[in-house]
């Protein structure tokens, strides 16, 4: 059967990988990029380079964007407004959830349907089993394009609130970026004492894995994180906020002594200090949720 045409605007590492995946699935793919030279290898592989954003948008009902942020979408599509009516725009770029909600209104004004997405994989694994993608927006439009979108990665539709896809994406990246920073910080702490980074970094990485395993295993002992956060029940029999906070303080102290940057450990120490000050000293470390979460109005 004849595969539907797809337009892909934005040929960074992610957009390029998506174009290759869609071409590999037999879809005719029209591309456009601010820097046209980035399209050259893709044209050799079968993509068609549109001469303008208007031509790119007019080429397919499904228009996928892979850009640095939503401002890039406005910069590009504001020159193509006449072609937008009837198209479905799937924006897989990162931005604030509220910015994505505004974009849905902007698209509607031009007669286009808007779906926000967040791709949970680096470029080399786009189109593989490892990739998954959050989506939010009109369910019927998502369903209509799901057979094409699933080639990029396993789709996870979150709901009709357009902001959800980037909210989930950013929440996952919150874990990811903080973890990456902690691994680098821990390595700096040890290397300040003369230990080779190459020798220590694998140990820091193993700690990330062990942390994940601990959180996963606790589901079986009734200490499951999500349940405790939701209930406000923070049993501290095994490890208290006071004990963990003292350790957080020791990390700051060690960091000061070794001359490495203090921002990350001081942020963690601050969370424990305020958790204890709020009367949760004998509770579990999970009680920091009471400090962190949005306060009831
Ligand atoms: P980049 O963020 O480096 O850039 C993507 C594209 O944005 C390029 O085509 C660039 O054009 C274009 N662009 C940026 N600003 C403008 C503008 N003002 N006007 C016109 N075009 C503009 O690419 P990535 O492929 O790395 O990332 C794309 C999206 O995917 C990002 O939102 C990122 O957060 C997300 N993502 C990235 C991952 C990764 O591992 N790289 C993993 C998961 C998600 P030009 O070529 O002309 O510079």
C-alpha cells in the first residue's frame, strides 16, 4: 500500500534520525531546515527538500517539528501561515508546558490541529525498541497519525491537555539531568584527592543503578515511594531525615574541604535542613516531599 507523505522540519541530530526512520518505513518525506546544507545527506537517501516552509507544510497533512524550542517553530511557521489550515502539527521540541498550550491556540487560529510530543531517547536510538515518545493533544488526531508516529518510538498518549507531553518529558529530564550532575560532582569530589576520574566514574555510575534498584525493590517492602508521597506517610524506622541530613552536611563539608563546587550538595542539604526544621526529623527522607511540593492554597 502507498505510505502517507510526512513533512519534517528541523534537521538537528533528532530530526535527521526521524527522517531516516520514516524513509526506511517507505514514507515519502519532505524536509526543510533553516540551514539547508543539513538536508543534503537526507536528499541523497530519498528525502525531498522543500524550497520554503510554506512548500514544506503544503506537502503533507502531517507536519513534524524537531527544533530547539517553540520560538523556532514561530520563526519558521509564521512565514507559512497560509498553508497551515487542515494540517496536523506534531511538535517534538522541548519547551515549557504552558508554551505548548499557547501553541495549540495559535495553531487553532490558523485552522491547524496541534499535538505536543516529547521524545525519550537520544538520536542513535530513534526508531528502535528503546525509544518512546509522550504525546498530548486531540485524541482523534493522535489516533489518525499514530501508525506513522509509532515508527519514531513507542507512543504514550497522555491526554488532551496539550501541556502534558512536555510536563512528563521535563519531569523525566528532571531526574536525568540531576542524576548526571550528581555523577559528575561525585567524581570531582574523589578526583580532588588524586583519584583518577576514569577509575571512579564507573563506581558513581554503579551507584545510580543501585539507587534505582533500591527504589524498585522497596515496592515489595511497603515503602513504595509514590504511595508514601501520596499518603504523606513517611515511616523512618530504617533511615531518618536527621541521619540523611547529617550525611548531606558531611558531603557539603567534604566538598568545601576539597575545593569542588558547592551548589549541588548545598541544594540537597537545604532540602534536608528544611525537612527537619518542619518537624520531620524522625520521618523518612521521603518527608522532603512536604517541603518540595506545591503548597495548598
Ligand atoms: P537542536 O536543538 O540542536 O536543533 C534542532 C533544529 O532547530 C535545527 O534544525 C536548527 O536549525 C533548528 N532551529 C533552532 N532555532 C531555530 C530558529 N530560530 N529558526 C529556525 N530553526 C531553528 O537539535 P536536536 O535534534 O538535538 O533536538 C531537537 C529537539 O529534540 C530539542 O527540543 C531537544 O530538546 C529534543 N531532544 C533531543 C535529544 C538529543 O539527544 N539530541 C533527545 C531527546 C529530545 P539549524 O540547523 O539551522 O541550526
